[in-house]
């Protein structure tokens, strides 16, 4: 019931006082969608209340609240036991729900495949790959395994190797050691900044062409966009990278790249200590078809 103290208030103002757990913007959306009634009838945001009216609110779950729902999404599983599973993530699959991607993620697939992970923080996910990066991910199925994997990552004893196609003639080998943090002005980008977290990337050349190099990159740390930022910082951005790569490629190279429209990055090797058995384990996953087709076009030229 609307108290006399709110007499003369707009409906959205009154609701924000009566239902303080919800933001004014969300309440306005619900009013416009007919999810708030005044004495049994729908009303407008600017409608006035005078005290004594019966308000009924029917909250609609937000995308954030419904994002942790199981979805039957196929998974390419390389290994699974009672403790962990190793997944070969395809390009285009988001790992964890977030802004603009509240469904259809790896997390949703894990909840359907192994419902028990719902009891774990982030459904057992201990490290991530960018949406358009393909390759190997390890997921914990128990809290003990998750704790062990997180500690191994912190101790830098998990081995993660990537294949990356970069622009230009990269050196035969090298190390990039530079701190990575949020870009000071472009908040969707990462950058090398003095206040960033320590980051180390080792790389070596596997193949090369006139204007490209296939690298194997080994991570010591696992910062957001680490390989993409580090290789761009030494003048060899990843081919196809929409954020850190060049806007335009030389015409001859662009013709060979064709329809490949993502960063050329694949997590192809993963090695760690099994949390339960304490035995060393390792897995490999060849690059997906689009990555291999890209290499064939580059090498044929």
C-alpha cells in the first residue's frame, strides 16, 4: 500500500522507495512492460500516486540472474574423471557469462554436462580463453581440485603453449616481460602499464613466410589478452586480431587470409599435476579447421 508520505510522487519514484532492492531504471522498465499495477491496472512511469493505492510488482529475473542455467551445448572433451575435465574449446564460444553474452557459454554447457560443478565458484573454471581463441581448458569438478589447480597456476607450474600467427618476420625466439593492466583510456583494451600485473611470454618461431610467422608461445603468467598485447608490443600483432592488430592488411596478405576473421591463436598444449593422483598429465589439441586452412593458404603462397 502506498503510504501517505509518498502522496504526489511519480509511480517510479514511489516504487524506488517501496522496493529499494531494485534500481530506478529496472523499475521503470517493469512499469513500461506492465509488470507493475496500481489497484489492479497498469500505469505509466509518470503516473501519480496519492496514498492508499495497492501496488503489485512482478519482478522479471535479469539476464545476470538467469545466466547460470544448464544448456545442452556439445563439448569436445579430451579427458574426464571424477576430479577434472579437459575441454577443447572451439572459436566463438564464450567461456563465462558476461555483458552481452549471458547465455550459450562454456559455463552453461558445463552445468548441463556435470551438474555438480554448480556448487563450485565459477562452475570450476580456473582459467579462460578469449571468445575467439580456440584450444585447451582445464575445469575442476571438486573444490579440492579447484584449489589445487588455482595454486598450480599461481605457482606457474601449469604449462600452457599456444600457436599464434603474427604479422612480420618475428625473431627465432624471444621473451616478452612487461606488466599488463587495463588501458588507461580505452577500458575494453589491455595494455602494458607500469601499474599492471607481471606478465611473461616466451616464444619461438616454427614456420614463416614473407610477411608472417607461426609462433609457439609459452605462458608463465595468464593475464587477460597477454599474448595479444605482448606480441603487439614487439611489433608483431596477431593476424586477424580486431583489437590489437592493424585495421588493414597489405592487399597480397589480405587475399591469402581470406575469410579468417578472428585472432590466429590456439591453445594447443596443456600440462599439469593431477590434483588427486599427483601424477604429471599433458594433452594436445590440433588447431581447428579454420586455423589449419589459414596456414595452408599462407604457405601455398
